[in-house]
C-alpha cells in the first residue's frame, strides 16, 4: 500500500515538474516569436515531445489524455504562431514563414498517418487481423518519416530566420530546406538499412576453436593394445563434424600400429551395424574390442559439437581405458575426518573432482573403507589402491596394522597429509618417511588467495624430481606448476631400506612456519624442502606409496584451475596402478584459466601500468626531438 | 579524394606536433593497463583466457570512446574559435571533404592508440588459448565503435564554437546511446525494439568482444557514422550563409 502510494506520488511529482518546465519554456519561446517574428519550430518540437510521452509512456488513462492533448494543443499553437508571424512579415521573411507553415503542415500529415492506426479508427474500419496488421505497420512506419521530413526543414528555416533578422541572403532559404529534407531522408534510411541487416544477419564465431590432436597418453594406450579395436563413426557424408573427426582418428589409427581400425558410416545406411552396436542415430562414436562395446555421443551439428571437439582426446582416452582395462577399485579410508568427495564445509578438502575427473576416466571405482567394512580387519582382495586423505583423528592401532600388512603384501597406498591432520607416524615410519609439522612458507613463490602475509603458505612450485611419474611435469615445468595451499615437508627416513624418490620440492629459501606467524623466525631455517615423494618397497613385488604433504593439492578448486595439479594427481596415481603407459599428455583445446603467482602479478602489473607506457612516451619524445631538429 | 587526404594528413600531424599527444597516450595506456591488471588479472578467481580477452576489449571500448570524445570536440570548434575555419570554408574542399578528412585524422590517432595497447591481450597468449582472429574481430569492433562516436563528436564540434560545449554535447549524446536500452523496458513495441537496437554497446559491441563477427553490428556502426558525418557537413554548409 505504501509502495503504491509512493509510486503514485512520485509520478505525480514528476508530472508536475515536467509540466511546469514545459510551461516556462513555452512562455519564453512564444514571447520570442511574438516579439521578433522568429520561427516556432522549437514550440513544434515541444508539442511533438509531449505527444510522444503521452502516447508511448503514459499507458492508458488520464495521464495519457493530458499529455497527448497538451501535445496537440502546443502543436496547433505553433502553427497558429507561424501564421501570425507570416502575416506580420514581408519579403523573404514572409516567404520563409510560408515554407515553415507548409512543412509544419507536413508534420500534421505525419501525425494524422499515426492517428489512423489508433484503435478507435481501425475499430470503425472493421479490418480483419491480417489487414489490420498491414494497415498498422505501413502507416506507423511512414508516419515518423513524414514527421521528420517536416520537422528538419522547419528547424532549418527557423535557423535562417534567426541568423538573418533583417534580410535573408539569396539562396539561403532554399539551401536550408534542401539540407533539412536531405538530412531527414538520410536519417530515415537508417531504419530500413538496419532492419535488413538485422533480419539477414550473419555471424562468424572466430573465438578460439580447434579439434584436439591425439595426445601422448592416448598414443601410448593404442600403441600397447593387446587386441585390435574397431572404431565406428556414425556421421552422414559431408557432415562438418565428421570432417573435424576424420583427421584425429586417422592419426589414432596410425599411432596404433594397425591395432585400431576406423570406419565412417551413415547410421541410416547401415541399420544392421547400428543395431549391433546399440546406436540409434548419427552423432555417435562406437569402440569395439571383441564382444565389448563402448560409445559416446558427439553432435552432428558443428556449433554444438565444438565444445566436445576441444576435449575429444580426453573422451577417446577414457573410452579406450574402459574398453581395455576393466574396472579397478580404490578403497578410500573414512571415519577419521578424512578429506573426501562429500566434504561440505572446507572447499579445500573437497575432492569430488579427483573422483570425477581422474578416477572415473581411469575406470576406477571408489569404495569407502571404514570400520563397518573391514578397515580394522583386512584390505579387500580387489583393492588396487588404498587412499588415506589427511585424517584429522588418529587411526585405530588395528587399522594401522591392516595398512602395514597391506603394504607388506605389495599393496599400493596414496597417503595425503596436511598441517593440522594426524601425522600417522606409525605408518610413515613403516613406509620409511617423515613428515613435518607446520606449513611451509615462502616470501615470493606463493599464489595470492586471501591477501596479506597469510598467502605466504599458499606455495607454488615447478621443481620436480626425475621420477617417472612426474616426467611430463618435469618436461613442461616452465609452463606448469603445482599449487599447494599449506603443505608439510616430507623426507626420507635416514634408516630406511626402501627406495624413496623425490617427486616435488619447494623453492629455495622456504621455511617451515611452525610458529604460524608467516615470518621466518629463529630456528626456522630457510632451505629447499621436499613436499612429495614416491616410495618403493624392497624387491620386485614390493609395495608402492605416494606420500604428499598437502591434501589441498587434490581439492576441486585446484584441480579445476591448475593443469599442473591435475597432471600431478593423475600421473602419480597411474604410477601406483602400474599403468605408466597411460600417463602422458592428454591433448585438450579447452580454454584454460590463467593462474599466476604473486611474483607474476607484480611483473605483469609493472609492465602494463609502467613499462610499456614509459616506453611509448620515450619513443614519442625522441620522435618529436628528431623531427624538430630536422626542421 | 586529394582534399580529404590533405586535410586528414594535416590534422593527423597536428596532433603529434608536440609532446602533448604522447603524454596523453602514455597516460591512457597506463590507465588501461591498470584497469586490465585489476579487472582481468587481479587477485581473486582466475579467469579463462577468452574471458580475459573479452575483459580487455571491454576496457578498450571505454577508453577508446572517451578518447574519441576528447579528440573530436576540438576538430571544428577549435578552428572556429581560432578563426582558421575561414581557410577551410574558402578552400576548394567541400564541407563533406572537410568533415571526412577530420574524421579520418581522428580515426588515425585512435587506431594508433588502440593498436599500441595490443601488448595487453598478447600477454594472455603466454599461458592462455586465444585465437588471433578473436583479437582481430575485437579490434574491428573497437574501431567501428570509436568511428561512430568520433562522428558524433565531429557533429557536436560543428554545432558549437567552444570545445567544452561541443565535448559536453557529444558526451551526453554518447551516454544517451549507451543507456537507451533501459528505455526498451518502459516503452512498448515497436519503440522498445528500436530503443534496444539503438543502444551503442549492448547488442552491437558484445559479440565483437567475444570474437563473433556479425554484419548487423558493422552496419549499425557504419550507418551511425555516415549519418553524423552527413549532419556535420550540413551544419557547416548552413554556416556558409552566415
């Protein structure tokens, strides 16, 4: 109620202010016409403005009647004044007013054309729907053009009258009218030209797009196929998506050494084959190995297919893994506050992308492993890997014993730690490593997240070891780094006989911020720290373990934004699974998020705000001085 | 054609006679770099590379349009104020040639300024994935847009003797064309569609930002440029009789 009243008051106030303004302006203009016998073009414009506001903004009701009525009155008043001025003028000035009157009449004709489209008129004419539409559109399009053809010459004539109060030069009046008509026609031409351009618009999307090439990882998989695979592309002849796919699958075929056979068919022309492979329509890519089929869809429409074509290699690789490796099981320990795929509170401990983006494509099933299904008893026989993701509470002694037994039997363990989580000393001692307490910190090599000193523990690193699981990262270390918000150091125990290899280290001048003040205090030595290691047990069938000082490295936030993090998570897992062939680059043409460290931020800031502008200023100064000297 | 080239060359050279234009260039580039660093590369969520490029063209549009208003306000008004417009009106060049020549000079300066900032999106190429065609389309959009606002500025400059008045008039007109899409919400068809179409940024520039080249955008900017240059020529012609 209050809102309705307020709105009405607002409208009323606005109307009063506008009305008052109109009256004052009118008074001034009318006075000017009467005293100097000048033109009434501006009054005509005011009348048109009031009419426009009334017809287009005021809706139905009293306000509309008031504004439109006022507009018509002012309009007619301007014509009356013109007539009066014409009667009181002589010679060329009288002729000018005559012209003004004629074109003012044209404005009235234009308004009349609008008037015959009003409901009160068309209702009386009794048109059918189609005829009404044609009638309304035709006259409503012509009306503004005719009004414009009247208004601009009137304004031109008035300008001549104002510029020459006594005698109008020969030809000035004719020129003014011609200019007005020419301008009106040119402005009128804007509308049909733009209308045609809009209705027959063509768009070319030139943003970044490329179909992926076959990646190293996919090449490794097809190069090591034990049995042949047939790939069937269901696309009609001449299809644009088909044209994008064919080069990729030709390369795939070449990389397979004859183990991959590619055929391209139209689903409509090969119904029997389509039925056999369970394909209902075109836009499907089917893989067959023996009796096993896997398939995925990729749209026949190139615009819709573009997004999927950018990640084609990833999809093909995932399908080949499903086809050729069979499903394996990861047992994920729960019950001690571990980071998990279902974490809701701390986003840096939510690992759902790790499951979705890394485990699923490798055909790895995730099973939660707690007290209720044997974590204090025995690791199930079908386990490929056990994951222990930074438990906040201590494990039971029985659970530690189960894991030790698992490792002693040649098992595979992914152990993720984090400052604040249980150090699992009994387990790490068995593996042959030690972990630190507080988070590592660095003065420059960090990623700004929260702002201020607290960011110094959000380390970034591109210092990789020579272990086979990080060979791709190592090769591309200049372009890829790993982000680790709060990471513990990890190092080999002096007395261990297990083989401990460094996967990743920090930058020099890193310190372990045990006192949590983000400063390198006394006793906090600055040096290089190892943050992730790979451990192999003694003998050929010895255990394998990956120990990483930061569980956050695997969080959704970082796996989605940092290619280095995603690659580290994937390739170290593949090493654990004894599947190094599947490691390697997966080609993707998807757009990437630009992540930069604070150091890079400063560099870019300095260059963009200071460096280049100063360079250009310097160039300009030299150019001006050289030109000055040459003169 | 020779007259147009002569006027364009003369005016273009006059912008670089002293240090002023280079200082303005450096200042505007620094400002553009600051906006870019904060909006596109600042602290907070990392952006995709094509989003960063789109942000760059957003910043570029704003600076380009502002620069076009500032450059064009003096185009004709200064000549009138200094009394040198007599030289133009009594020369063999027609009013249309004068207007087009001056517009070309401003476009030359603005194109140079726009291209000098090309190092900003080039930075994205270091870590991101951007196509050169996307950059080309974006620049085409910027140049088309500043072409239109320069033409509006020249029209404004032809109306007034004082640069400030001309600049103010142009700024008001340009701002009106930017925000006119709001009127689409409070008017009915067909005026609502006309208002939405008339908006100089929303419907017409956004596709260029995102690397999409569309004909209607180019036609819109070209037609706006032509009409305002024509109106400016008409104003100059009318003034011959004063």
